[in-house]
């Protein structure tokens, strides 16, 4: 509620400005549907998704640095399966993607305006948490994770048409919304820094990052959406 000043007129509320930067299109579509569904709960702020100018977390990092002064909060959603895969495939003598990301993580993690959200392997691991607490590590989406997702989300497809048309045209966020509270609790629990099975960016062994996790609860905490 707006507060009145001494003359009785209302003080205008200052809307905070948030932006979400994802590694790919699925994050962009998901956030679009979130904004549309939660518009009444988000009337106190401006939230929008951004796609990186080019693919690759290096470009996302550059975009974040360029956008930093224009927003109150920047959320960076990272699919970690790509970093693991490209690190393992790197030719000897070339910079490893893991080391580059660790450098970026160290640079950004102390900035209160920037919140880094890791999904390992990808956004679909967050979707799974709506249906139970999954802790198993999947190497990527294709294969076992894809089969697991399709058990819970019939005809799931990583395409914009599905994200928009699912749940009778209301979209994928609407379909998952009734189980959001459970997903947030599961995400918070499996990402708990007190657990021994957590990502530790002080480590250099790429195999130590083969841990299933999703930190999407951080976004919903900031948006003050709990269920």
C-alpha cells in the first residue's frame, strides 16, 4: 500500500527492475509464462527475460556486465551440462570451460545485485522437482532425463509451441504451478550448502561437478512467490 505524505497525497511506489538471463530459449519461454501467470503478484516490480546476444555462457557473462547498472537484480540461469561436456572435450592446452566459468563465478558471486542459478544438467531438472525430490545426476537432457520428464509431463517438447500451448493453452508454468511449493522445497534441500553433495567452485576436477542440482528456488525467493 502506498504511504501518504503530510499533505495527504500518496507517495508513488518505486518499482524494482529485475531481468533474467538464461543460457537458452527454454529458460526464456518459461520466464515469459511465469510473468504472464503471476502478473498480479509481480505488480510491485518489472521483470523480463533476456536471451544472450549469442550462444555460450561467455556471451551471457558479457551481457550481465553490460546490464548491471540498469537493473536492481540480475538472475543468471546456467545449464551446467554444457560446461561439463565442453570441458571434457577440450583439447589439451586449450582453456577449459570450467576454469573460465569459475573465474566468472568468483567475479559475480559477491555482487548482491547478481544471483547465479545453477541447473545441473538443465532446466528440466527443475521441472522434475515438482513431482518428487530427485537427487540423481543426469549427464544431459537427451536419454534418461528425457524419459523421466515424459513420465510426468506428457508429450513434453523443448519447443516454444509446447511451452505456450500446454495445459489447454495456458502454458507450462500454469501446468506446473500447483506443485510449485513442493519444487521450491526440493530445490532448496538438494542445493543446501551444508550438504556434502553440492557444487563447490573451488574444485578443479570436472568429475566433482557431476551432481544433480537446481537452484531455481533463489528466483522465487526474490520474487516472493512461495507456492
